[in-house]
C-alpha cells in the first residue's frame, strides 16, 4: 500500500477536473442560448395567436409589420379571415380556418413550454454540477497556496 492510500488521501487529476468544468460551462452556455431561442419562439407563437384574434374582430384596416425589426410596414384593409396559413415546422405550411390555426398554435406553444421547462431543469442541474466542480477546484487551489 502506498503512503497516500494508508493516510486516506485521494489522488485527483486537477487538469481533468478543470477540463470538465470548461466543458460544462460550454454546455451551460449552449443551454442558455437554446432556452433564449425557445422563449423567443413562445413569444412569437403568442403574437401570432393575438394577430388571429385581432383579424377575427373584423376591423377594416390593419398595419402589418414586414419583419421583426419593423423596417417595413404594410397598411392593409379587408383581410379575408376565412383562411390563414400556419407554419407546421421544417418547410411545411397549411392553410386552415382561424380556429384550427389557433389550435395548432396552442399545441405548438404547449410543446415549446414543455421543452422550455425541460431545458430549465437541465440548466439548473448543470449549473449545480458546475458550482460543485468550481468549489472543488477552489479548495484545491487554496490548499496548494497554503502548501498543503
């Protein structure tokens, strides 16, 4: 038995721990970016549902934004609210009545909310693991500085 084994000390590969922390930090960054995109998609779906509701009110004139930044707007009137086109995913769209469109958007919003919750849970778990690694590395650094 070695002297370390007899004294109950454990050999730790600090380089491997540090590498794990770096990889975990990159994973956390990716999760945060993905979560931001999912939350943006949820807001986009809510906005689409609001637009359908607004069109169903039967107003005569609307201002439609041509892009997310509002670089161009269209003044439109007499929108036919019999059918709307909904994005199903990938490159698939479907033309349906407004109520069906809202049902599709409700389902999409639920799916995105479920995904968001899963991402948040994974993010919390990953942050906890990262914090534990950071504490171990800090303890090792402190011990090395005191000459232990």
